[in-house]
C-alpha cells in the first residue's frame, strides 16, 4: 500500500488504527478515533488495565469530563478493543505510539518503553503502514532512535516511505481536560516526508477541531519540548520575583497583576513547586537534543533548579513562622494540604508535596497529609489537622478555597498557615486565628506587621 492508498483509506475511515499505550494520552486518543468511526485496537501491557477497558470501565481516575461515558460507548460498539497481544497489530494501517518517555535522576531520557514498543512492532507491522510517535521525545529522537528501529531488526530490513511511513505528532493534553484539549488544541504534525505529514493531517482532522500544522519531525520534536521549557522558565521567573518580593517587602501577587497590565507581559504564577508529567521533564528532553554539540545551556537548567527549590522554600518559611512561636520543626506536627501536582486533579506525578514531606520528615517533623483527590490522603480535614502546629498549603484545590479556616484553627494549637499558592487572604487567615505567611509576600506584610 502506498501513501496515496493509505490517505484514501484514512479519509473514508476504512483504515484500521492501533494505539500502543493506553495511559493518560493513548486512551482518550483511541476513544476519540473510535468515536469518529475508526476501528481502533488498543495495545496495553498491563493486563488488568486491558480487562478494565474491555469492560468499558475507565482506568483513569480524577475529574476527566466525558471520558468514562465515551469509553463505555466505543467499547460497547466494539469500535475500541484493548489487548496485550502485539501480534494483533499485523492488520493495522496506522499505529500511534503513546508510551511514557520519562527522564532519570540525571535528567537523561529513558526510552525503554519506546524502544520495546518499536521492537515488538517491527516484525508484525503491516506493509505500507503509518507509524506516528505521539510521546514527547528529545529533538533528533525520530532520526536517531525511532527510524533505525523500524528500518532494521536482525537481518530483516524495511525501507522508509515504502515498507512504512513515519511521523511525530506530539500531544498537548492536560489532566482534567484530556478530551477537551485533544479536540480543541492545535497540533504540530511532523512527517518524515511532506506527503506523510499531509496524510497525518487527514487523519487528525477526524478528531481535532483546531489548526493542524504540517512540518518535519525535527520541528515537531523541538516545538513540543520548547513550549514546555518556555512554561518552566516563565514559572521560574515568577518564582524568583516571589523571592525578591519576600526579601524587599513586596507582594508578588499584586506585582504580577500590575506587571501583566503592561502590554506583552504574561508573568506566570509563583508557586510551591512545579510537578506533573510534562513541565519538569520536557526541558531536559530539549536540552538532551544538544548533547552532541558544544552548546552549554544556562537558562533552562537554572529554571529547573529554581522550580525544584520551591518546596524547600516552603520549609524555610515554616521554620521562620515556627521560630516566632519559639518552636522548631523537630517534633512539631505539620499538616500538608494537597499532594496532587495540580489543583482538582488526582495526578501525583512529580508532586512538589513529596519533596516537601520528605524534607520535613528529615528535619524531625511529624507530617500528616490531606488531599481530597488522592485516595491515601482523603479524609476529614479537621481530623487530619487536629493538634497540628502548622498547615502548609501546597495545592489550590477548590476544597481548600472553600474551607472554614475558623473551624480548622479551632482544632489546632497556636496555628501557623504557610500558603504556597495564595489560596487564602491574609485577613481571613488572621481573623480565623492563624499566623499567616504567603509565598511571595514578606513575613512582615503577611503577618500584618507592616
Ligand atoms: N505551575 C506554577 N505556575 C504556573 C503554572 C503552573 O507553579 O503559572 C505549576 C503547577 O502548579 C503544576 C506545574 O506547574 O505543579 C505544571 O502545571 P501546568 O499548568 O503546566 O500543568 P501540566 O503539567 O498538566 O501542563 C500541561 C502541559 N501540556 C502539555 O504538555 C501538552 C502544558 O504545556 C500546558 O500549558 C498545560 O498543561 C495547560 O495549561 O494546558
């Protein structure tokens, strides 16, 4: 089958699709293509996940509007079937790869899952099939790693743009808005040839109601990692301004509001840390692309260091607040509000709270954790906070924005409130009986002494 035949089959939805990796990205993608009328095979190595999906049950927890119902519908209609068996890929015209691409403790990309999926795919890949990597990858990964693994295995060889076609179409999803982002956010469509990119546009047009920008693979790899490195640097800037405001007696939240009135400014939100599956990782993927060059990056690594230091800054704020009451961290009881990395989500990957909790425990504090979305930390907030010396607010869950601070303060002893996301107002916290300290506001201003 040549690219024109494939394009025709895609346009009239006869092409048989497969998605390798039914996680936060792969599962909604598979469900959307199934809903649009394609026959979709989902490949998932976790057997329990396969069974759950084939029972029409969504394995993704948290608030994902529409996903559970959509999955149930397409599974019931048998438009989406999950399996762990790679052999079933042999009749698939298009194979999307949505496996994890984490970085290790040295910020080096770990492509184990990507390599494994390509190695399993090679022997069963249908002649003339289109392979699209949706996972986020470092620049040059398509050319240096993906292509060679599809061109040869052992003695068997395959020819690009003849035996198979290849592209990279990075996802732009966000937990809590998986379906919405897939349907409404533009995508960069990188093909190993212009014809492949155009064929990929024809495919994604079935589920994406936004710009589809055809280009080459290196551009697609650079755009995805750059857009997240951009966000990380912007957040780091906001965090450094927060530290400046604390040092000079300012209020970063007011400063940010007024700075953003200046045309062309978009100062991001300072915060207690940067978590999630994208932002902490993608700057390192971008940097990894330069590994064979003489280039030594400055700004992008520095931004990562600043953002990673924010949970420890919360500890320092806590120590200052407790010292004003003649207390030290050792033996105090601290309640951490929020373990997810993002408000109103159950996603705990790279949770900044984990860094804070580990550090507080190393300093000898007894740490309680509450999070309305994370199973092991759900429970009655008053019970968790009871007898605590301090609260550290790490995630701006709606439940905390609506919390009755008076009731919480009443079950604590001489309470301190450290606010890492400006969830509360200084006045409300003080009236409720807390000694209140907010990230980005000098201690004097926070406690109303200035
Ligand atoms: N954060 C800040 N200050 C900010 C924004 C975020 O401290 O101004 C923190 C958050 O608390 C969180 C982390 O950074 O811990 C990441 O937040 P995020 O809003 O960037 O959420 P993510 O990680 O889900 O980012 C995803 C990314 N999307 C993709 O990679 C496809 C990101 O590019 C999007 O901008 C973001 O979703 C979004 O807002 O849609």
